[in-house]
C-alpha cells in the first residue's frame, strides 16, 4: 500500500463517523491526496468534507495563464484565492463547531483546531505569493 493511501485510510477512519451528507466527498479527497503527495488541510463535518492540498508555487499555473476553475477561468492568484477562501469558510462558518480538521505536513497526520486554519492558510498564501514575486523579479515580469 502506498503512503498516500495509508494516510487517506487513517483519515477516513477518523472523519467518517461525523459525515452525514456527501460521503462521496471522501472519494474525491482520496484521489486528491494520492495525486498531490503534498501537505494538505482536511476538514470534515456533517456537511461533507473539504480537502485543500498545499502545493508548491510551481504547481500553480504560470503567470498570466488562465485555467478552468469553478464556473469559469482564473489565473494562479484566483486559484490560490479559492483555496484559501475554502479554508477560511470552514474556520469562520462551521455551525455547531462540528468540523474535525486534520493537517498532514508531509510526514505526520494530526488533528488541529479550527483556530489554526486561518493562520496556516494565510502563511501558506504569503509563502506562495512571495515565491511568485521572486519569480517575477528573476524573469523580469515585475
């Protein structure tokens, strides 16, 4: 069994009991975790799940390139923004405090409090945008 599948199986055991709707979200999460092989934040509640893979800057579209996202197209800033807003939504709007949140840092899966989501998301966003700014200076696009 590969590492990603082991991590998913561990995660599924922990979150399946709290999910009442959209249990099929877990299949999408499994596929994301297996393909990305990167750190991620995963939230689960009665409403289903949200899994955001924290990919490296070079895994986003190149500067100026638009890709399909949600119901339209967006550049890498839009992709990053959607990733961050999903995490913020869970942190700020989880009624009844039912969400269980896990973070996989690349070596260990651990449960975290919802209070940690926004600081982690903002730090991730800062790191990605900083790398893009360095890239712009390096290639003369800023």
